[in-house]
C-alpha cells in the first residue's frame, strides 16, 4: 500500500484532495483551476501580512468581506496562517509528509528529506518570491513572540545560526521510537534545527540545507 501510494506521488498520478482545497476547484482528474473569489481573499491576506497586519486582523477584515471556509464556516487566524504557510500558494504541492503505520493504526510524520515536492502542480496564486517574503514575516513574528517578556522560555532562542546556510536555528521536539526484544516505547528528544532544513528538507529543493540536528543536551 505504501509503495503504490509513493509510486503515484513520484509519478504525479492520482493527484487528489478528497475534501476540496481552498483557493482552487477540481475540474478533472489531476486538474485544478483557481477559485477566483477565494484566490482573491488569499492575495489580500498576503498583502495585509506584508503590510504589517496581524493574523487576527486579517481574519476579522476578510470575514467581514465574506471570506468563509470551503464548508462555509468562520476562518480563524490559525486557518489563515495555515493557508499562508502552504507551498500551494505558489503552485507547489508537498506530499509524503505522513504515512499510516498499519501495526499501530497511527499517522507517522515522515522525515523531510523524504517529502515529495510537486512543482507547478496547481495554478499559482502568488509567485515564489512573494511567498518567501511572507514566510520571513511569519518567522520573524514567531521569533519575536518567543523573545518577549511574556513567552520567553529558551535561553538559546535567536542566538544560534546554521553554519552552512546562516539561517536561525529553531528548538524542536523530535519523536523517537525504540523497538527491541525487551523494549517498545516512544519518547521525545529536544534538538535544534536549521530553519531552512525544517522548511525545505535536507535535499530536493533549491533552499534545502543538510545541517544536522543538534541535541540540546550537547549544546
């Protein structure tokens, strides 16, 4: 089952969003066109973020203009953030992010170097350069919120930079699993990861970075 699914992803067949996709309409097998009204709301959200508005204000303004989700419900700031973070905005679809573990019946996150990028899979709403600008703005806001007096938790935040690409390092929780004859347990290790590696993986993208994860214990 995994091999068949991966084969379809690698060969760009069976391209499908079962529950629909905000900003696009499906018109044929593996073919989507822009939903002009929703695409226009996304462009407005992008411009407002670049102009300095918060995601809360984006949600309020656009919902007052009639922006609702694909099932007609209110779109919260977290919904707009998910849309603005998605590579789909510039036409790229990322697949193989998760797989189903048939033994434990759980969804497992795949390593980023195994993600599959489908460039030009969708009609773009914005260009790649604009999308990168939006990511920088959102990253800066997240870093700033962690540095503030209210949310300051990690002494190394904003102080570590990747030695390969120069991007800031982020603190992350890495799920681990130990399975031996006498042991079968899950645990979480704390590491610091390059922002470019976290966003684009260690290979397969022009902005990928192969910098290894650094254990917080070692740091």
